C-alpha cells in the first residue's frame, strides 16, 4: 500500500509541476504578445488535460437536464429528444 501511495503522491507532484510550468510559459507569452503584438495560446494545459469541455448549446444542456430529470414541458415532450 505504501508503494501505491508513494506513486500517487509522485504523480500529483509531477502534475502540479507541469501545470505551474505551462501557466508560467503562458503568462510569458501573453506578456510578450501584448508588448510586441501577435497571438498566444488562450487555453490552459490543465483545462485541456483535466477538464471535460462541454460544447453543447444552452438549449441542448437545458433539454438534457429536463430529459434526465424526467420532466416534460406542457405538451412539448417531442421537442426534447
């Protein structure tokens, strides 16, 4: 069990280091971009790797929530599918 715990802590430390370095590089590129013009990356490494991005529209999200909750809108059940 100690091995698993040690490996988990090592992975957490490595991930934190990667996120710190990529955030620092992003800050440097943003500062350079504002000074010299040009473009830079707008998405964080941590957001790309660790967060699931939802690309649905607001209507699609609302329809999904209503459908999962088992609700119906007055006479509009067919529009939610």
